[in-house]
């Protein structure tokens, strides 16, 4: 059987089984493989009876000879080949290894870029959050990813507006490999304004989807997309999310598979903080520095922790942040107003600098609102 025929068989099987592992197992138990099922059920074979003792036998029997499913599979694979879009099945060597053992894995993926690089990275981290991100969320995402840039981590996200976009951009800017999982065809740019980052990921990372070319970004596609983001990754980090955010769906998929969930703490008086703060209350790893990420991924040694912190100190602190940090170091403890008055800085600039320093692990905030050096 040619590769084209194999891809057709796997796409057909994925639609036939509706993404259910138990139904797919029944198909394999009866026929041996998707390719053999495709062969036996084609060419006018007529209705195929599945032994009734097999789980989901009725579902498969009713759908297995449906000509529309077969035509859709041939069309999807043909369109991908015409567009130069790669395909990979769940039993291929370069299929993402963590996704291969994930419940509900896609039987076939469409991709553009270097999909095999995912498995060659030492670790894979999903970074997700609100589409309606705040300056705090975007700045935090940039800083945390910059802080892990000395390690071979693949940053996985969904190329949505907001935190997803920031995660991909920060990864590319800091020399990290990044994978974008779409809720549409790989040749459909959504949202349209992300065309620039889309091209950069396609050329320097990988774009992945279980949906065939030209599939539009239907709302129902995104929960399925989120399970792939979680499935590829050892851990999922949520930066900003309300209680109804799709990022929490990704976190749930990670938890269900026994993988780590990380959450960046947020202000309690804004909607974007409710979801992530709830995750922390429920036991998610609280991330206040890049070292927390490295520890969760099993990458950090004592020296590595200093190295991660050093990236932030050497490369990311601007003059205002250095001024604020120096003042706190000299005085042992300081409030926002103390710093603003002593250094002639605007209150909003002091607040932003303190937020960055706290995320970077340089200062800590007391229960009364003062800051001191960690």
C-alpha cells in the first residue's frame, strides 16, 4: 500500500471511529489495521458485519460502508498532497511521542514545517491563556519564556490572539522551537492578523492540525485542538484565563492524562485572574519565575536555576527595573510609593517594574504590600 493509500485509510478510520480510542481498537481487533479495513470495505463490498461481542460493533457496522466517508477521506488526502501539506499517522516514527500515548490521540495529523523536531526537543511545554490578554499577561509570557531560552524546550500553543501569540513570538525571538496547533486547516490563517507569526512558525517551527486543508475555524473545533496541545506536552502552563477560558480546557486535558499543570498568579480583581488563581487553589504549580518551569519539566539543577535567573538579569531588565531593584536592595524593604518618591518614577512605571521583578524571582511581596529582595 502506498503512502497515499495509507493516509486515506487512517483519515477514513479517524472519521469512522469519531476520535474514540475504544472504537478504533475494535476496528483493529476485527481487521488488523486501518489499511486492511479500508481494503476489505471498499470496492462495493457491501455491508460489513462486526461481531456483536465487539464494543461499538453497531456503530462501526452502520458507518463502515458509508461512501460519503470514503469520498471525504480521498478528497482530504488529495487536497493535502496538492497543497504540499505533510501528513503523519499515529504509528509513524516522527509522530509526537507524548501525543502517541495520549487518550484520544488523532490517528492522522496534517502539518507544515518540521514535525520530527518535536521529539528531538528535550521537553515540550504548552503555554496557553486568554485571547483578551492584558499587558501584564503578555509581559509575563515574554519574560518567562526568555528565562528558559537556554534549554531545549519546544513551546506549544494554539496561535490564537493574546497569550498564544505572545508564546509563539517569544519562543521564536529566543531561539526556541515552537509548534502551533490549529482548530482549522494548516493552510487557513486564523485569526487573519496572525499571518506574520504564521509564516515564521511554518518556516522555523511546525504548524499542526487534525483537520484537513481548507477547514474553517469552526467553534466546535477548538476543544479538540486543545487536547492536542495538551497531548504533545509534558506540562501545560496557563498564564491568564477567566473561569470560562478555553485555556482551562487544555489544563483539564493535561490533568486527565496525569500531566503537570502550571499557573501564573494574577490579580484577584480582574476577570483574567479568576481561572488561573482557581487552578493554583486546586493544586497547580504556582509559577513566579522561569526556574519554576524548569523544575516542573525536570530540567533544573542548582546551576541551571542560577542560569535561568541570569538570563532575566542580563538580558531582560530595563533601566527602570534595575533602578527599582537597586533601591530595594539598598533599603532592605520598600513600598511602591517609597520607590516612586525617592527615584522620581511614575507610579505606573514602578508597579510594572515590580511585577516584572516578582515574576523574574528577584523580589517578593509581603502581606502588607512591601517588597524585599528574595
